[in-house]
């Protein structure tokens, strides 16, 4: 067997989180970085998601990282030299009941303290600004600077930019085993290749606990597949990403229109995941329900055709917060995974924060709520 390849930082997993972390490690810090990806970069959740880049709806705790991420999204073309189709056309939530309108108004009041300004809109204002909704809508809440982007091209673009900065990228490289090796780490792949590093970052999405448990830090991840659908192209009318906000899961539906005219739809009940084969099922009942909810909100879509459905493997934690930060047990080991259906939007912020933490030993954003140690009793 040949000697292990050496690198300062070894990043495992080439989704949105791993590629952004590798990119910022090279952009802002002097470290040699190697990124290992089991399949192709962006093949899993990061390439199959809805593409929502929203801050609205996030907790005050997560807002600093969401603001940081939005700053990168806003200049992503200049930073990466590629257009990720990020369009800051806003994120608009609407609801069908006064009870829900009260919840949305309370959120708007509270989240202002975390730096997010929302505009509440009456049905009349909604009609004037957006003009497509049924008259059952009671209120809207607009976050004007949020937007959406194309997930299919995002992680590969971050990976290409990282490579240009000197990151070594290996696709089709699955890490089976990680262990302590002196003051650093040794990672062994299923084909026997090995890397030795000073620091190690696990960004393997739904598969991360399979690696973190090798250091005695399993995380109680649950796996689900949000169902997505897309319609035939309609005349393009750029507008915000729109979501029905409801306490009833069967009312939840969101959509956005892409520049080619198609409407992408999501929301509602999630389907099963086959983790071993990295496959996500689609829930057909949920797709039909989403479509009915779309037509309920926008009656003019009554005759639109769906042309494709899909899903992706996402992992969730019981407290609905990701794991981000340093290992509680091993120096030089870091984690960023379990983004609970919301990781794409904040991925550039997570990458920047993780890069700071790894290279400087600290980050300007408080990561203590995301410490893996909160699951220590499960070990
Ligand atoms: C259908 C769907 C819709 C969503 N919609 C949104 C949305 O609108 N907005 C939003 O913000 N978020 C959304 N999300 C969530 C978001 O996509 C994820 O939170 C985010 O992409 C997670 O990125 P990641 O890099 O952690 O994981 P992943 O994209 O899963 O990447 C992990 C990578 O690690 C690799 N890997 C695994 N094990 C190994 C190993 N042993 N060795 C090497 N590599 C390995 C995998 O192949 C994979 O490429 C959605 C998710 C899904 C599935």
C-alpha cells in the first residue's frame, strides 16, 4: 500500500457545506486543503433541493449565519466567477387564517431584533404587488432581500472555485474509516487509499454520524425525503418565492418560478429514504396534494401540467438544529451536518464560519447552540 497523502485540512463530503468550507479555507487562510467526495460533488441534497435562499422563518439564533450567507449569495458571481442563478426577488409567506396571521405578525416583530425587516401586506396590497392569489389569503409577510438560486449548479461551482484556489478534490472517493494518528488523523477509503491530515472536517450530510460515531460522537439523525415537483414552462414573470404558512402540514406548499418559466413546487409530507443506497423516495400523494394547494392559492394555474417529480436525502435532528463546530472529544476534529431541510441557503455562511473556526480556532458567530456535545447522553 502506498504512503498516505498529506494535507493540512481534510474535508469529507462534497455537498454545499463541504465545498463552501473548502473554498473559504483557501480563500481566507493559508492551509492546504483536500476534499473527498464519495460520488460527484453536489449529487445529494445540495443538488436536489428546492433552491430557497430565505432568512424569513429562521430562528433568531440562526439569523447571524443567514445574514452572512446572504452577503455571499449577493456577490457570488464576483466571488466564484459563475452565475448560480441567485435572484434576490424576495420571500413571501401568505396564510389563510387570522390565527396564522397573528403568528406571522408576532414573528415579524420579534425577528426585527435579529436584523430581519419584514413587510406585512394586506390582501389588497398583495393583489396590487403580486396579483395572482385567490381571495382566501388573509395576510402576507415579505422578506424583500431573500431569494432563490439553482441548487444543481451551486456546489459544483464552489468546488471549481475551490480547486482554482488550490484545493485538491477527489470524487468517487468514499471514506470508510477515520482514526487518530499521532496529533492528526488518518482517513482510509473503501479502495484502500489513505490521507493523513492535521485537521479533519466531517460534512457528509445524512451519512455524517457513520463517521462521527467512530470517535464516540453519534448524532441521532433522522432521514427524510422532501418531495419536489416542477411544471411545464409558463410565461416568465419574475417574482418572490412564495410559501403558504400554516400549522396544518397538508396546507404547507411553496413555489418559485425559474427564468426558463417552470414553476418548482415543494412542501408538505416527506417520504422515506434508503440511506444505504443513497436514494430518496417521492410521496405521490403529497405531490398531488402540493399541486392542489398550488391551484388553491393561484387559481390561474388550474390547467398547468406537472412534468417531473424528484426528491433528495436530508437529515434532521430532534431539536431541529444542525451540528456545527468542534468535536467535544477530539482536538482538530470538526463537524457540520444535519441541516434539517434548511442548509442550502446558509451553506456559504456555514462554510465561512467553519473555515474561521478551523484556521483561527474561533468564529465571530456563536456556534455553541450547535455543539455535538448536546447529544452526548446518547453515546
Ligand atoms: C428535496 C430537498 C429540498 C430542500 N430544499 C431546501 C431549500 O429550499 N432551502 C434550503 O436552505 N435547504 C433545502 N434543503 C436542505 C439542503 O439541501 C441541505 O440541508 C443541504 O444541501 C445539506 O448540504 P450538505 O453538504 O450537508 O449535505 P449533502 O448535500 O448531502 O452532501 C453530503 C455529501 O457527502 C458525501 N458523503 C457521504 N458519505 C461520505 C463518505 N463516507 N466519504 C466521502 N463523501 C461522503 C455525499 O455523497 C454527499 O455528496 C432541501 C433538501 C432536500 C433534500
